[in-house]
C-alpha cells in the first residue's frame, strides 16, 4: 500500500514538473482574415497541452482571457495599436516572455503544478488581447478611424482554431473560462458564448477584477464611466456586439451599454453552468477610473478622513452589489471570494491566489470547494473579507499584485 502511494505521488510530481517546463506557445490567426488586432495584424493565442502521464486530461480545458484595460476614443486606440495590446507584431513565441509573474511560468489560477487542482489535469489557453474592447468589437476601419475593432472575430476564430487543432469544442467536457480586469469583464460578457459552442460541456466562468461598477464619481452624481463605455461600445467606436443566448437577450432588452456592466448583465447568464466571482472591494482600478478618488488611499495620511470614508462606502457598495446580485438571481449556483485588499487582480500570482485568506480559506480553496460541489454550500463557497486594512493576509505594500 505504501509503495503504491509513493508511486502515485511520484507520478503526480513528475507530471507537474513536466508541465512547468512545458510552456504555452503562440498560434497566430493568419488563416482568419477578420480576426485582426487594432493595427490589422492577426490576433492569436497561446496553447499549452495538458500532460499525458497518467492524468486523464484530454477533455478538460482552462482558458484565460487576457486583460489590459480599454481604449475609449480614436486617439487612445491609435496609440494602443502601437503596443502589444493593439498589435501582435512583437508577440513572443513563448508565453513566459510575455507574462512572467515573479519569474514563474505559471502562477495563481494559471499555476501548472499539483498545488493547483486546475493545473496539471487541464489544457491551458491564453487568449491574446489586442482589440481594446474586451473582445466585443465588431467594427471595420474607416478613413477617419483606420483601426480594426474585431474582438468578436478574434474570440470566434480562437475557439474555432482550437477545435480544428485540438478538438476543443467537439471533445471538451469541463471548461473553466477565466479572465482578469478587462478580461474579467470579457469573462462575464462571453462565457455564454463558450457554452453555446459547447452545450454538452460543463462551462463555468471565473472572472477576476471584472465586476466594474456603474457608480458616480467622487463628489458628484455623474456616472462618467458609464458615459465613457456607452460611447466606446456604440457604433461610433467599437460597435460592440455580444454572442451567446444570454448576452444577446441582454442587448435586446436593455441595450449594449448597460450590458457592458456585470451588475446588469448577470441576470441574463442563466445558461452557463456557474459563475465564481473573484473581486476586491478596494479595487485600485475602480478607484482610478470609476470613483476617481483624488488621493493615495494606500499611504497613511494620503487621504482625508472624508475621502477615506467615501472610498469605504464605495467598497461596501461594490461587495454588496456582487453579493446581492448573486443571491437574487443564482443563489443555488454561484460563488464568490470578495477580498478587501487594496489591489487590482488577485488570481495571477501565487501570493494572492494561495495567500489571501478569508476565514482561513484561500481563493484556491474556495473555488475548488465550489467546483467539486457543483454550486455553493453555505459559507464555504461564498466568502467576504473584513474591511481594509484589517485583513492581515493581504500582501505587504510594495508587492506587485496582478501582473497578468
């Protein structure tokens, strides 16, 4: 019995070691003429196969939608088209050169070792982000805006190409769709489309830092971010379109601008098999682009008492909106891990994914419990942190969070 156990552990260790050394490689979408980055270069993805040694993995997939913000005007998008977030010209052939968090090839939710239950047994795909619209754009260039907003075509082409090469949609039984920041928003927007392409598979969404709130800016009643997204997603710029049963119904019912916000899109996502939201209530990106708090909240004395109170109220609104939305619409299906760490993105690095703890449970622990139980079971799959800065598990100041 002991020898059998040692053999099993060695088998796991060997598979994990081979996975860490086996990096994801680039596939450009040169055979898909509409799947183009902002500058007209082909979109693409990085693929890493699951290891074959003793772990049945051929039908299990984990896909990650890269983040990187948005461009919300023609001038912004022209500048973005000159970077790796708008062009594939300089994308390396090896993902670790493109995304090397803390020197490790895979970390956090994307970790490829046996520490992560979603690591060794799964194929891994990184959807390259170069359209500036959370994979929602559906606009061809014009003389006034020589830019390609073809995010929807990129998304469709990657899924199609994965099936042609690796039997993705025809053979998958378990699919985890994750994403961070703009990719987290994309996870809400497009998980229904993944399910539509694979109706027989279990398809779940794990959006990280993507629950961008429709909220007024500090000291005002004006919802500037909603106005920005309303313009950007309109035919004037991205000309966003959403596929999948739920998103299509959302757009028909309340319009594209509102559907770009998870709090409004969420009720329409009844067709996916589950959503597990990972979100910090004290999201630094939301502080900057939505609430626009004019101070440094992380520094002692960096904000006035009034500003601190205002951001705490914003944090409470954000986490209560997530919790209430889940409870109202899918209380028997969905889970969440809502931290109070002052940061943006929490699934990318090992210190965040395994280190941040709520009632003793990490994000990895909580997601895995939710996954194996096929839905929430009490507090084990829904955790809400104490208010910042009283959470001792948040990484120390100076640690680079996110990075994906």
